[in-house]
C-alpha cells in the first residue's frame, strides 16, 4: 500500500518531465489563425503571404547556420570534427529549410516586391540574433538538456548506479542473510532488508549521521562485499547498520546511508569557478532524485533492494522544521520503516502455530463435495 501523503509531497517537490503541451498549443493557435485568415481575406493573397513567411523563416534559419558554420570551420574544425565537412554542415544547418525554399520557389506565388520584404526581415533577424534577443529561454534550455540527458544530475545518477548501486544492491540480501544468522534480533523485519538512501535537497551530506540527529547511532557494519572492479581485485564495499531511536527510546535497526554524489553538487555550488548557484543546485538535486528513481525502477536486479528517502530541507516550512526539530532525520527514517513493516504489506507476521496450521490445511487431500439438491430455475416465482 503506497503512502498517499508521501506521493503528494514528492509530486509537489520533484518536477515531472516536460511534455508536448507547447507543441500542441502552437499547432492549435496556428490552425485558429489560419481559419481566421481564410475567412476574412482573399484566399490567393493569404496563401501568398503564408508562402512568403515560410520563405523568410527558412532564409533566417539558413543565415544563422552560415554564421555558426564559419565559427566551426575556423575554430573547431580539427578539434571537434576532425576536418569532416559533412559533420560540420549537419551540426549547423537544418536541411528542411533548403527543402522549404525549393518548394516556395516552385510554387511561383511570390512577387518582385517580396524580395525587399525578405531583405528587411533577414536584416532584423540577424540584429536580434547578434543582440541575444533570439536566444532560447531558460525553460527551452532546460528542456533540451533533460531530453538529451545532458544535465549534471543525469551523469551523477548514472554514475551512482553503474559504479555502486548496480553492483551492491543485487548482493545486499546475501550480505544481510549472512549477518542475520548470527544476530537475528537486529534486523527482524525482512521487509526492511533494503539499502535506505537519504537524498537531502540541500545536498548537505555529513560524514556521520549522528552529527545531524543524536537519536541515530552507528551499530555496526554488514559483512564486506568484495567485487573485482576496474582492475581492482576484491574491491571492498561496506554498508552500515544504524539504530534509530523513537520517542520512547526504542531502537529500530536499518541499513542507511546518504547518496554520496550529492556532495559533488554541494561542492560545485561552493566553488566560484563552477558557476553553479544554490538555485541550480536545488534543481539538479530534484532531477537527480527523479533520474535515480527511474533508473532503479527499471533495473530488475535492484528492484525491492532499496528505498529512496527524500529529505525536503530547502523549501519554506520544511526547512524551518528541520532547523527547529533536532530529530527530523530520525523521524523521517522511522516513518519509512513503519511504512515498510505495516503499510506496504497487508499480511502481517504470523506466529509459528499459525504457520503450522496453514501448512496442515494446505497438505490435506481435497474433498469432493456433492449437493443432493436439484438445479433450480432462474425464473422468479
């Protein structure tokens, strides 16, 4: 059973992938304007202006491509394209513009006066481009980076998965099983046999959990996981068990750690040379959470072996709660542990006597039960 409140909080904080709404709206508005033009002006004249504007847009795109091509040819030909002219042309031009111009020329709908209009329009476009008035907006840049997986968060999330989580999560159950044979009273609930990964949106990651909350105390490490990796023989990966104390000071045990790539985002925001503001850090942190969740959800080997715990310590209200409540972190972890033990599975733990009774019922031979009653009519009397 999924906790609805947690889902609401995540949907409020974590941005969804951008959709196709701008494209749909553009097409809808274009259709409306086209219909208005058809019904209010002369059809031949309206189509001539439509063809003229298609020509102008394509000419502007080609002129911009020429400017880009000169830059690439003189400064980046060897380093970026290794002298390959075709790659440079494909990087600078959209060939659909040339196709559009060819169609306009063969349509034979243009007049001599349209040449002057084309020159004026192209001049204004180049001035706008030079002044930076035609640059893509922040939303467009963000959309391109998210679609092409070019954000810092995408690289960090994939690195975290490929270099760490994808290696240790499939082996986590085996490590906990080996530990449980010697200390069965520590990790009692199998539903919590997961790696609990803390993801604070502030990217503030302490070296010790006790530094953040004194209701959290280190207990001990699980048996080491040794993997041959990148030329390193028997590289050691460790997981730590922490005791989380509730308000009655009763200990609850779980394997928990911070997402270490968040340290990179935090350090980048502290270095002036990185040019990474606190606002950009928050955006990348939320994107890191969303990307990591998608990667792990799609991984069959990692499924059911992890739990992402989002810590909203940046937004108003939640950030104030974090500052005023010294046990904010332990309460968040305990909330997730409780959800795993009680809410996610409707069937609770059964006693040995109940399990034996179920086995007895399942082992009995099936009994054929025959009724002596005759079939009754479906018609109402």
